C-alpha cells in the first residue's frame, strides 16, 4: 500500500510499498542474512570482492558504489574520521582547561581572510591552568 506523507511546508511525498526510508548502517552491516552467522565480527574484507552486499544495497560507508570508492580507502577514511573526532575532543578540553594570553592581538582583514587566525608569531605569552 502506497502512502502520501504530508509536510508542514505543504509538500507531499509519495512513499511506495517496499521503499527504504531510513536504515541504520551499523545494524544493516551486522545482518546475518547478508553476512552469515559471523556478521557481528569485525571483518572489513567482507566488503571487498563480495557481490552480496551490492545486491542488497549494503555498503561500508554510505551509499557509494564499491567500484567508485574502494573498500580499503573506506576503512582508511573511517580511521581518519575517528582520529579527527578524538583530536577535536582533546584539543577542545585543552583549550577549555587553560587561560591563554597572546603575545600580540591578531589583526584580521575580512577581505584578505584566508583561514589563518592567530598571533603573527604563533606564540603565547602565558598559558595557565584554570583549575586552582
């Protein structure tokens, strides 16, 4: 049975029976009907040269065809993404837990802004802990 889904903006979307609206990637990648009884084990090689996930539209990172994004690079990108997240937490806490005093006040000209903000000599006069 098809369903018409109204939105607050007035648009209506027709959803056909069998259409996938939302899928939880982590769960679909642990589906024993696709990957067998060892589906919950960490085995990145299962995405390389395996036509079954492609038939069922199960991909490692997002819905990208495996012929466009190699599985090896998908895992490398995942590792970089995790590292990026961890570093943001570490640096965020580091900045949060200290008082920073610059040696000089940075001057930013909006028409010349090239994503470099900070003191000209990239140093700090004093960094002290906020915890006493």
